[in-house]
C-alpha cells in the first residue's frame, strides 16, 4: 500500500500563496526553498510550488481538478476563505441544484463548499464528520 504524502499546488507568486493559505489554514506553514512553501495537513503536505521562484524554466498552471480537504469547522473555514478573498464561483455541480461556492450537502452526503485559489487551483473543503470515502 502506498501513502500519499505531498500534493503540489502550482502558484505564480509564492509569497501571495503563503499569505492566502496561511490565512485559510490559520497556520504559517514553512518555506522549504525559494519557491516552495509547505503546509502539513495531518501528515500529507500541501506544497505551494512557484516554479519561477525555484529557478525552474516553466510556468505554473493550475491543477485541473479539485483537491479535497476535510476540516472540523466548515463555517469557520468558509469565513476564513471569504476573508482571504478566495474565488467563490457560482457554477452548479452535477445538476443537483447546489452551488459550488456555497456550503451545501452534496448528493453523496458530504457537507462542503468549493473555491478557486488566486492561482486558479480548485479546492473543496468538506466537513470532516461527513467525509465520504466510498
């Protein structure tokens, strides 16, 4: 069995990424290189990665699909995302009538909301008590 230990979040400004995710997680994280800032999410590292700041010859492109994070207090997380000026899109999900950027119970039972970070990465926050793993 493998253990997922790091997820890369591509960013184009490592300092802005540190500020954004620090506000959302209420945790400063740690800078591990000029272009990498790590946040420990209970054993899996969410790694903000700015290729330019690390001297790499390619541009950051947003992840194509959501990264899902379970939180204990979804309302508090939602408020921190609002304060951090996350992008709360009003798109609808799976035709179920719920809005991505609003806290809602999803058809599979999770209570969650969706955002995009300032770099276009899609993120979903889920109430830990409702996490569905199949």
